[in-house]
C-alpha cells in the first residue's frame, strides 16, 4: 500500500497505466528516463490535498503523522523527549531577528524573517490565521546552510548540506539551494533512529521515509523540523544513490 501527499516530484508516470478511482490511484508501472519500474497494481491512497498530475511522480508516504506534519507539535514532542531542537513557541518570546513559520508549510513556503517592527507590521498586514503559525529562534550564519537527512524504512541514510542562494535565509532546494553530499556523525544517526522509534511508537504508523533538517549552532546539532514526506529529487539526481533509492521504492511496494 502506498500513500501520496501533494508535494510531488520526480520524472513521470506512464499515463495509460494509471487508474484513478475516488481517492485511490492504481499504478502498474512508473516510467523513468533510464527504464521502467513495475509496481503491480497496488492501491494508492491520496492525501486530501493531493492534486493529481500524471506528469509527475508523487512522493510515497504513510498517512500524515501529526507529530511531524505539524511543525510546532514536532518541537513540543522533541522537548518532551529532551532532544536538541531550535527554540520555538506559539507566543512571541523572541527579540529581533526571529522567524514566523506556517505549522504545515513545506518547500520553504510561508516562512517570514522578522528583523524589525516594519517586518512585523508587514506580516500582520497579510491577515493570516495566527493559529496556523508559530515563532522560532533565528540563528544567524555567515554562510547559510542546513543539513537534510533522509532516512528510509530499512534504515538507509541519505544526507547532504543545502546551501542557500546568495542573499537568501532559506536553503531549500526548491528555491535554488545547492546540495553537497555529506556524511553525518554516527551519534546523530543514532539520535535520529531513537526519534523515529518514538514517533512510530506514539503514532502506531510506519513511514516509508522521514526527512530531518538540522542547523549547526557551533558544535551543537539542532533539529529544525521532521517530516514524513520529504522531497526525493536530490537523491534521485545522484547517479549512485538513485539506483538504491528506486530499489527501496520497489521493495517497499511489493511487500
């Protein structure tokens, strides 16, 4: 069984092999530039926000796990477990500069850097729903980057640094960030595995993959966010990792 969410990526579907029935999508094959992957005819359940586009391959996930997909709840969860994460609050307890973030945002969308009163007034003029946003510490860096760690259901780890475009405070690949492959320390990998076990224990669900984003504050690794539907495009563009990742997708879909 495969679950899909709205932020879709990758190469393309072979349209003739797709059947959409209510909220279920049946796929026999996925066409990639380097060949065809046969998936059988497994039911695929769509996230309610999924906008079907046969020219793109959806990310694969379990049902939305609220612990991760609500970014503020992620930080409450990590605080309770005493894991290092960036200071966050549902109230403005920070001095300038600080961030205001959409609890359900993705791909760097709806993140506001508040450097002064003017920025604050501009944000409030947007009249966004306050209950959907939270406040977060802003860590200033000479060269802006974060670290993305993608962990799949079998424990495979794909990690890289994402460097922000010049003049940007966000480093998402979707806005022009540059990926440099990077091996994370063993102790961080062990920490990630502990967190995944706690999430799966609390939710009762097992995800195809988890995406962890970190910032470095000196020597301290701080979790920015965790999500159950990370983008796969960077992994799939890597000649070595692409083959392994496609095999993981195929094996996951045939069990």
